[in-house]
C-alpha cells in the first residue's frame, strides 16, 4: 500500500512523516511525500530526524502532480493549507487530514527552533503510531 504524506512545501512535516512510516513499519507500506508547492527538504528536518535515528537525507521534495496519474491508495495531509488545496485523485484514494504546526516557522535561537522541530517530530510519530495501531 502506498501512503503519501502531503503538505505545502514538502520540506518538513511530510518529510518527517515519510521517514517515520518507513522507520516504524518497515516493508509494510511504501511511504511517499509531496507538496502542493515543494521547496526542498529542510536541513533542520533532516537533522531532527537523525537525532532519533531516522535518516531522511536521501528523500526528495516532490510536487503532488507527480502522483496524479498513478495515485497512492492513501493520502494523509499534514497541514491545513494542503488539506484545503488537496487535489481530487482518480480511483480509490482515501484522504486523511492531520494538522501539525510548521516547524519551519519557528523563531528564536537555534536551540529553540530545533526544540520546535523535535516537538513536531514527536507529534507526527504519535499520530503515525496511533494510525498503525488502529489498522
């Protein structure tokens, strides 16, 4: 089953979610991510996930249009803006809407910003673990 995590920039939240699903359920799903307006993988997201042993450094920031012709079985939006602009998919694609704050918007010292990345990283992990348990 292909699971696509969708956010606006495909730089932080969807990247972390893709990495978490691969880490928490290896071989059970094909984890993907995309953005409505991709801007590249945020280095702080890579660093934050590396802190917990999840390597997302090889992941790419991809546009949602790459998945319209052959849509995944499940799309999980991880931000409100992506949920509002999520395209319709042909076929039988289910859509779940989760909402997480964007850690890229965090301000303050580097430690404070990375603290926000860690907080969102934890929230995404909890959501994925809950979803996996409910399946």
